[in-house]
């Protein structure tokens, strides 16, 4: 049975990815930091693994427990809207640690066995703001752009070792991450989407399943935009 680790699998996009991979027959490890996904683990027959991806020792410990994985989805994330001049050192460092350090640490651990077995697929969750830049989200946009750079460089390096590395750049997806927006703001955002609706966590999960599958066996180093046409 193939195995998959989804970071930040307890809620939102990560939880939908866990469900979708389980439906595809994967044994799924559901990483979380604070929200224990007991119910989700029971529902999909998966295993919850607590680990703060910002901490390299904890990431090493997590891989020590779960062993090798066939698919790694780097999804754990936080968001924050602030004027650039209001971003504090700790806002900046936390944004960087959660998204970039976390992705780097998890890729490094997962690749040890992927390179040995000459197979594996890594899928990093970026954002359309990493492609275009988002006002009042400069720190978020910067780390999401960093994830695109990491994906492309790593894809080139490990392709000869049989490992694929791709990236998904979601648009505006209805999860807890949008809880800071009012109903009116959400309606304004919806009006800007050419396909006429906000995205669902399942829209991203479907893209992950595709990139993880054999149907994507000739695809590496790519950024798959799942955004309803907002960025084309
Ligand atoms: P969400 O509903 O807020 O869920 C965030 C997930 O990340 C939770 O499972 C959370 O776990 C986990 N997490 C946060 N910090 C962590 C840490 N230090 N270690 C381990 N896990 C951690 O957000 P979402 O909307 O599903 O976002 C998932 C990913 O998609 C993020 O990378 C986000 O940037 C990206 N994205 C989202 C949107 C959107 O519109 N929603 C758009 C573009 C990109 P706990 O519950 O345990 O804290």
C-alpha cells in the first residue's frame, strides 16, 4: 500500500487532501500542530502525527515514526493581512518558518528514502499570491514565491533520481483561512473570479491526487494554478 504524508492535514485543504488520497487507496499520515484530527483519522483509517513543521527536530522525529512515504504534500500554513510597515519581526519569522522552513525540512527528510527507492512525488502548496504578489500580504506572498522557487530547483535536482516535485497555486479557497473576511468582502472576492465561485478544498485535493498519480508521471517542476481563472 502506498503511503502519503499531508502536513497541516487537520483542517481545510489538508483535510480534503487526506480524504481524497485515502479514497485513492493511500495509507495517509495526517500531520497537525494544535488540532488533533482524531475524527478524520478514524473516518479515513489514517494516522494522526503531531509535529510543528517549523521545528527541524520535530520534523526529523515525525519521519522517524512514520518511516518512508511515497507522497509528501507540504500544505501546513498560516495567513495574515497587514500593512507592510506593521509586519513585526516575529510575524515575518513565523510566516517564513511555517511555510518555507517547514517545506524545506519535510522535503529533506522525505527525500532520503525517495532517492534510495528512485520514486516519489512531492507536492507543495503555494498560492496565487506567490505568483502575482498580494497587497497587505507581502510576507505571505514572499514565502509562497519562495516555495515556487524551491519546487523548481528541487525538481531539477531530483528528477534524475526518479522523484517528481510540483507545486499547486490555489486561488481563493473557502476554509478557516478566510475567517478574517466579512461576508461582503467574500462576495466582492467572488465577483472577481471568472468562473463565478470561490474554490473548495476539494478543488485543490483533486489537483493533488492528479499530481501524485501515474497520470502525472511526466510532470515535474510545474506550478498548477487552481484559481477559477483569477490569474491566467
Ligand atoms: P487552514 O484551514 O487554516 O488550515 C491550516 C492547516 O495548517 C491546519 O491543519 C494547521 O494545523 C496547519 N498548520 C499551521 N501551522 C502549522 C505548523 N507549524 N505545523 C504543522 N501544521 C500547521 O488553511 P487552508 O486554507 O486549508 O490552507 C492550507 C494551505 O493552502 C496553506 O499553505 C495556505 O497558505 C494555502 N492556501 C490557502 C488558500 C485559501 O484561500 N484558503 C489560498 C492559497 C493557498 P493545526 O490545526 O493543528 O494548527
